[in-house]
C-alpha cells in the first residue's frame, strides 16, 4: 500500500512539473504565474496529505521536560527529532485540560515566559517535518513543570542584646507551608540555619560581626517539596556582645618583607577590628617607612625581625647571620625604641648555624597563604578560611596589594567566626608557651 502511495505521488509530481514547465514555456502572464504556483502548491499539499502523511508520520519527540530557569520561567526541552524541521508546543493547566498551541520553534527547546510564580503547567510537543516538510509527528508525552513560589518581601533583622539573638521577620507568601532561613557564609554561599512555619525566626549570635540572611518560602507541588525564590538579603551588624577573650579562638596573622605601601591600610583594618598582628620587617626597608613602622608599633602590633636584606641565612656564616639580625634590631629600635623579640628566617630556611646565631625564637607558620605567588585576594582569603583553626600562625606579605585587599575582608570574617587576632607573643603567652632562642615554632595550639 505504501509503495503504491509513493509511486502515485511520484507520478503526480512528474505530471504537475511537466505541465508547469509547459505552461511557463507558453509565456504566461506574471500574475497568472503566481496564481498557478499557489494552486499547484495547494494541490500538492492536498495530494500529499491523502497519500503521503501516513507514510511520513514520524514518532513523537522523546524525553520532554519542563524546568524553571533563573528567571523562574519554564524551559521545555526534548530530544532532537531526526527529520524534524520545526516543533509546535502545546500547553494546559492540567493533564486532562485542553492543550493550546503556545508557539513553535526550530530548536528542541522552548522558553515559556507566560507563567506565574508557584504554578503548575503541562506541555506537549509535536514535530513537523517529513520529506516534504509538512508531515507531523505524533504528539509527545506530557511534561509537567512547576514555577517557584515568589520571594518573601520586607525581610528585616534586629538584634536583641538581652537574649543575644538576631530576629528576622518577613511577610507571608501564599502557598508556602514553611520557610527556610539561610545565613550567608564567608565564601558567599548560603548555609541553611533553620526552618519555620511562622513569618519570623530567631537565631543566637555568639560573636560580634556582620551577618547576612535570606529566606525562601517552601511549597508543596504534587507531593514534591519546592523551594521558592530567595528573598533579598538582610544585613545586620552585631556589636552588643561582650568579648570575653577566653571564649574566643586565638590565631596570629603575620606579615613578612615589609614595611611597604600597603602596611598602613592593613594596620588601620586591624585597629578598626580590635585585632593585632605581627610584622616581620626587613631592616633595609625600615627607614623608608619609618612613619608607618612607628604607627604600627604604637597601635600595639608586634614588630619582629626578618633579617636586614632577606638573604637565605643558611648560606651565611655565624657572623653574617648575627649582622643581619643586629642591623635590623638597631634599625627598628631607632624608630620604635624597642628591640624585636622574635625572628623569622627568610624563606623559612633553617640549619644549625641559623639556630645557634639568630639569638631569638624562630617563628615559621602553619598556614602559608601563598599570597606572593597567587597575588589573588580570593585565593588568599580561601587559603585562610578553608584551613584556619585555633593556634594557627598565618603567613602573608604586606607588600602586595591583593594581600591588603584580602586582609580588609578577612579580618571582619575571622572576627565574626569567633577568632581573636593576636600577636605571636600574645598567642604564646595565652597558650602557656615560653619561646626559647634558636627554637622553631610553626603553630601555638
Ligand atoms: Ni620573606
């Protein structure tokens, strides 16, 4: 039957084409030519639908899905259908409802922008194509998509000093059975801190700092939990908590190779956050930055010795090592009036000669931020925040701009995560260490 269909069609087309070329050969008028073409295409379509559609019918598009995008629009997609030149998309409010054509597309995907938040929609697709571009496929299976509930509005936060809790409030969202509350972490990701069916939530605060929260309504669509759109952020600075030092985790930030052009900004940030750090300075740089060094020292930070000109001390003899130490001590004392108590060997390099000649406790580190290498604010912050724990000694360099930029963000983050930033000497003291000459320390837990 189908073979006969093909032959009949081929014959008909041949006849029509021959007729067409003959009439064209007789020099038909232009308008007549249009009419002729129109009539011919109608005949063709008609004939094809009689004989050919059945044969050319392609199977239904497969694997249709409907998912929300970041704008809460529904993206309907399906597998590319071989032989299809375009697709028609149909939509209904429910599976048994009337499916209405909402558009056509040449791609195997369609974005439905005409959707409301927190709703369910059903979609079907038909492919068009076939050898003559007019055949249609069977209609696909139904894909059901859900848009998210709208975000809560008027999210606000307040701190209650008597209970030491932040209270969040917001307006309710129709269709929400509960709300998820998220706290923004140091990395910018969201951490879920609670669930409530009310339109308020209280969360205890342990440390002074700046906190950011968002809320999302949770709906129930077809038995499936659907998290709605995230609210705008609410930000609150908490400062009413007495800072009981013994409760907090202590670490030491250390800065090498300065002083430099970024030292002052780092010191200002530390001062503003009630924090201290240790600066391992180079004697050769001290006189050029005497004002900064003086400011650093008088702000209560520790000035320590990182040699005079940054040679590997392991390559020097005893006198050479002593000269590197003494010259820096003298340069610092001239400005601050105090002799550095601690030292850090350039490159962290140590041997017995160094041990025997530095005349001070040697302080290396437990976290190397590699700030000098990455020159990246984000990498420097991550190197600290992904690894930090109590008693750490953290290595950075105050001669690089990205390091300074990292410090401006890092210090407030560390403070709100419960860390006290102290000098190396203070860290040793609170941990009960007596630091000895020629001994190496990498952390003080
Ligand atoms: Ni160095």
